[in-house]
C-alpha cells in the first residue's frame, strides 16, 4: 500500500490518499473518493511506501487515473458551475439576502452542489436552499467561508508579483500577528503588510522563526571581548552597569544611616544604674535633716498660749465700779 498527496479543487485542499495499483506521477489528474463523494484532483507528490500500521489512519482512496472522458466531464462541470452560480446570485438578489456568493462546485458524480459565500452576520437561507434544490434536482449545500478562504478560491497576484501563496501551495492558514512585522523591522503601514484578503500577509510567518532564534542566542560576556573589539558597548551592558552603580549607592546610603544611629544612641544601661544608685543614697541622707527641721518648726508653736478674757460674775455689787447688766436692775428687797 502506498500514500500519495492529492490537491482537490475549490478550495485548493491537499489530502493524503491511499493508492494501491494506480501509478501516478506529479501533476497527473485523477479521480478520488473523498468524504464528500467522488472528486477530481491533481497529484502533487508521487506515491510513497506507507508505514506499517498507518493504513487505518487514511480512509480516502485513489480510484483511477483521469481518462479523456473524465477530462471532458470535468470541463462540462465547470460550465454547469458557472450557470449555477449565476442562477444563485439572481435568487439571492430577489430575496435580498446579505451574503456574497464566491463560487459554486459540483462533485464529480453530480450528487452534491456546494455554494461558497461570505457574510458579516448570520443569514437565514433555508428558503433559498429549497428553491435551488427544486431547480437543480440535487443535494444543495451552502458553506460560509472567511475572507482568506475567498482569496484562496478566487486567486490572484500578491504585492511580490507572484501568485497568492494560499492558492498555490499553502495547506492551512497560520495565525499572523503584528509582532511578526515589528520583529522583522518592517513598515507598520497596513496597506503595505496586508494581502488581497485585507488581512496580514501570510509570508510574515516564513522568516519569523529565524528572527526569534537570533534573539534567543546568548550575547558575549564583557570578559570574552578583547579591548580592540570593545569599541561600542551594547545597550544591555550599559543597563547592567547602571544597575550596579545604583546598588552601590544604596549600600553606601544604608551604611551612613547605620553610622549616624550609633553616634546618637543613648547612654549604656550600666551608667543609668550607677546614677540611679547615687540618687537613692542622697535622698536617704537628706531625709533626717528634713525631719529635724520639721520638729524645730513645731516647738515654738506649742509654747504659745491664747489669752482669755476673765469672766465677770453675776450680781456682784463690789468691783472696780463697773456694773454688769444685772447690777443696773433694781433689787427686789427694800
């Protein structure tokens, strides 16, 4: 059993097919059996031996090499597809559906008719499918595709002057970002780095890996550079030197703060204890003196006596001639 790569049409897709007895060469047309039915394709890689145990992975087979009858059938299919596309556009315009038809495709056995379209919003095309099925008497399928797939089907020339990569050899679309253009020092003007589809160019990813590998390489150390080579210092070395100078300044500032704190620190604990003991002894020696002074102050106070006025007796007629209050009264005896 052998495997062969076949490019199908509309859109150009490349798949791996199993080939047992069919002898194919590059650019030979053939008829294959795919998951959508019988299709017409082109061989892009000659058959190769299939590894053991890998046959179960591939379910599509090559039926035969294209004969002259198959080629004539293929040309008729192209004419019928053009008529079907024109008819579908008329029906879309009549129903005022917001969709843009890109292309139409018949399978090789005419069992299915596929229409490719683009639309910004979701479109209800159920009634359109019924109308197309009644007219073409076959199975109808409408497939919504993106703008990149539209460019892949339509084809054209890129800014480089060659055919579009997506319509010739690209098998799948890879994500493209603006970082790839910045990394390659390209112009960030959208008109210069955008393709026919309006998205970023697919070729921006071709050399992106090489630029990433170059940036990941280790730069030479200052010790490995001779004085003759050390003519121009890199921005990385300048940044490292500045960081080291800043760290040295911070260490010097911390040391100066520590020195100031040691100079302004209070007396040691031993000196405090000695001063407290001396103050206690002076207070004890001064205590009896204060007591004796207090006693001396109290003695003169105890010798002083208050003079009292003599109390005069009641009813005494003799005296110093002073008569009391009762002496003024008349006596009761005559």
